[in-house]
C-alpha cells in the first residue's frame, strides 16, 4: 500500500481524520453551486429522480443521491485525492454507499455529537464489523469512512466539529454531549471552498452552529470496504443505472476486483 504518507497514517490513527486542502477545483465548484441552487428552488416534483430533498433540522436542507442527477458529482465521488485517501484506509477496496448535499443557514438548533453507523447494533464490548478501525504493521483498516466537502468558505468556529481521537474510545460519551468549540476536548476546523475532511464515522462529530450571513454548503459522502458488506440501503440504485458512468457504477458495487478509479490513482501515484 502506498496511498497514504507516513504522516497521514500517523495523524489519522491518532486523531481519526485528515484535512485535505484545495481538493475540488474552482472550475468544478462553479458548476456545482448553480446546479444545487436549481435543485433547492425547484418544485419537489421537478427534481430528477432519484434525488430527494428534505429537512433534518429547521435550518438545514438536504438533497440526496446528487450524483445521479449530474455528472459533476460523479466526478467528485471519484476525485483522485479523495480516492487516494479512502483507498488507503480500506485496503485499496473502497465502495461509495452515500452522497448527499446539505445547505445550512443561521438557526437555533441545539446540536449534539454523534457517531454514524449502519443501523446494526452489537453487544457491548464487541466492534461492529461494518464500522471497524484497526491498525497493524504500519497500515490502517477503516471499514466505514465519511467526507465533509466545503463548497463555501467555513470561518473558524462555525464548521465541522469533532472530538479528536474519539474513534478509538471504548468508554461511552456523556449523554447529549453538545457540539461546541471546546479545546482540547473538541475542535472546529476552518475550511476554504474545495477543502475536504475525511474521517472515521466512529469519530464523535457534527456541524457547529452556522453564524454567517451566507449559507453553509457542503457535500457528505460515505465509503465502505467493498468486499463483504452489502446492506439493503447501499448503492447502486439499480433502477437508475443508466444515469451513472461505468466507473461510477463499479465504485458503488460490492466487488473483489480492483476498481478502475483505484487503478488510475495507483498509476498516478506510481508516475505511470
């Protein structure tokens, strides 16, 4: 494996996340934002299937499955820098299982830290194999990863908030742990449009309150280890297969073969 640098492995093992700068080109952001604005303002019935729009909190709007609606988001899901890190944390075998856009405005929500899972509950003391984290022989295995991609600048104190190192915690966190910038326990990460955070979904995380006069815009992806886990809610959405490129469809499928996008990243890193 040579997807990750030794410094990246050390940082991810210690803190559970990596921050990548300038991953999404400005030209791509200039395409994404008008497309998303159109989907935000369109009548629900006019959204291209299988996109779904909804609200999880009063100030937060979600649009799911966005890469089925426009090629630019397929390109994002196969971004070489994102795939490099995700492949490096999944033994070279990533599978895209989720892709959603979120728009957030100022609001009064009382946000709480959480961990993401697949809905499978395991007996206390056991690790969920669908959301595992292990380190051995200088390599990392993380079977469930997520990204937080900024489409607009995120000033200090307003963005992605996390508890570094909590992906390794075996002691339950306090009930209702509030999201706040409270170093050294929790931190928020300032970002520029085009920056990406990749993190273990076992990490305690959430978005901080948004305080700016413009909306917070981000895309959230999930990747899992490709070989073993095939839960009912995972991609691909077969009835919409015609909306995906062959490589995007392959990235969504459970396979044991090396995926074309991973092969291309290997070749880039090898200078081929």
